[in-house]
């Protein structure tokens, strides 16, 4: 079983255990597809994408990195919700997206997804992933993104 499949299995078991204990889950749950919720995730993704542009215009480009990440992330959550999954964990979301690509249930480019969040160390790129940039900008003291990073 691949690393991705192990991770998805772990995420499903984690959520199941948490729900049995009466807690809010922090994993993956299989549910009925919800197109209305998927549309709301797309609206949120579009909203965040508009923020990316506005942050640059008002000289807050450092906040463009988190907004970019969350725009993409909500788009991926929309895919999962449309297929009948609820995710409350970023690693679980990416693992399931990779699994859906591997099993050809979605037509997304795994290389593009690895530029957002690399699941395996060997997928690391010469340039940082979008998650790396988001974390760097969110927790560092710089007040703007370099233009080449922003673009």
C-alpha cells in the first residue's frame, strides 16, 4: 500500500475514533455528496482569490500567500465534498486528493498538486511549495512578498 493510501486510511480511522469518543473529528469522513456545500467552497475560493489581488494593490502582499493557499484549498475541499468526503485536516485533504488522482477519480495534475503541498520528501522542489510560502509569510516578519514569489 502506498504512503498516500496509508495516510487516507489513517485519516478515516482517526475521524471515526474521534467521533466515537464524542469529539469533533480532525480527519476524513465519508458522507453523501453535497453540491450546495461544494459551490460554497468555490465561492470562498473565489473570494480568497480576489483578496490576493487586493492585498497586492494595498501593499499587503505578504497576506497574499495565505489567501492564495486557502483559495486553492477551498477548491480542493469542493472536489472532496462533491465526491462525498468531509475533511478537517490539511494533510488528509491532500492525501485524499493524491489518492483520487492515482485512482483516476479526478482529473487533476499530481505534479501541480505537489507544487502546492508535497506529500513525499522526494517530491520536494527546488522552489518552495505554496504551503512553504504560506507558512513563511504567515509566521515571518516581512511585510511584502517578492514580486517573483507573488507572481
